[in-house]
C-alpha cells in the first residue's frame, strides 16, 4: 500500500474510535432523546466511513463490505428492538 492509503486508513481508525467513544459515552447520558440521537449520529458516521473506505481502498474492500453488513444488521436489530 502507498503512504496515502496508509494515512487514509489511520484517519479511518481515528474516526472509528471517535464513533465508538460516542456510543460508549451514551451510557452516562440520562436523557433518552439525547442518547438516541448520539447513537444514531455515531452509527451514521461508521456507515459513511465504511462506504468511503470501500470506494477508496481496494485492498480491504472484502473485509470492509463484511463489516459494513454487520454494522447495518446490528443497527437494524437494535433499532427494531429499541422502537
């Protein structure tokens, strides 16, 4: 992989960590509406980030597609149970 792709992957990892930190941080939020909005934003960031990664980096495309499908499936399951 070239240096640009490695830098792109590093930025994607930071975005993933930020999204997961938002999701974990919602444990400490009491207001249910704010909690739901924060989780929705974090999961949207994860999905958009994975789609961009699939478009840009061909070497990790198969793994990224599987991870994206898992994220969508889990989101659908918990979204269905939440509402």
